[in-house]
C-alpha cells in the first residue's frame, strides 16, 4: 500500500481509500487494515503504550468470550449441540468435556464450572480496567493524527536519509522500516549525549 493511501486512511478513518476498483465492505477491509495499523503502532508506540494496548485487547477478548459463552449456555439449555460444546472447550470456558451420560446432576456441575469461568473472567476484566486507569495519564488528550503530523515526520525522515520521500511511491512497509531506523538513530544519539 502506498504511504499516501495509509495517511489518507489514518487522517480520515475512511477505509474506502484502500479500494482500487469495485466495491468492498468495511468488514472485509478491516482485517487487512488492522494488520497494517498494528505494524505502524508497533513502530511508533512506546513500551507503555504497547502494554496498554495489550490490556485493552485482553479486556475486549474476555468481554467478547463472556457474551459468546452466555449465548451458548442459553442455547444449550434448549438443545444439545456438540459444535457449541466444542466452541466452549476451544475458548477455555468449559474445562473438561460436556457430560455425555445425560444426567441432570452432571450437566448442572458442568454448567457451574462454565459459570465459574465467566465469574473468573469478569474479575480479570475488573483487574484489567484498574490497570488501564492506572496506566492512562490523567492529562492525556485523544488527539487525532493530522496530515501536518505526517508532513513533519516525512520531513524529518527525509532530512535524516538525505533524500525526498515520495509518499506516492514509498510503501507503508518501507516507510516503517525507515521510521524504525530513524528512531534507532535518535536513541543512539540520546545515549551518546548522556555519556558526554
């Protein structure tokens, strides 16, 4: 993807810039965009910000799993479906397998284990939320990335590499490689400044 398209998407939140021809839904574009954005964030975010993003991802996954498990439990209360049991086992909600003997006591014990896992996940979500609050700076403002931000970054990188970076030609992956090298250069300069 050309850097110009990436910048347009970042600044506008409009994934349609990715489409070259035809029509593709946002849902189809989102996984590809998320992969590109994740690579960008990996290069640009601090370790603290990366940890914060990991916590947010964990929270989202647990919340999603709780919704899924509760829906499956409700479905299973009406009818047995081995595919639903497999889903619960795959996401770690059910522990040992569903009782095949059909006894009501065994099914209730199994459901208790699943509900206990949901409670454990909810407790973990509370811990994650507390960590997120603790790690989020109080005065942090959510600023939208603007075109001028990228112009400044491109100017600094162009100056560092001593040639103009044409965003119509340079791909996102090449830009990220240059940005990574530029950041390493800045870190090296900071270390040198501390030793002198």
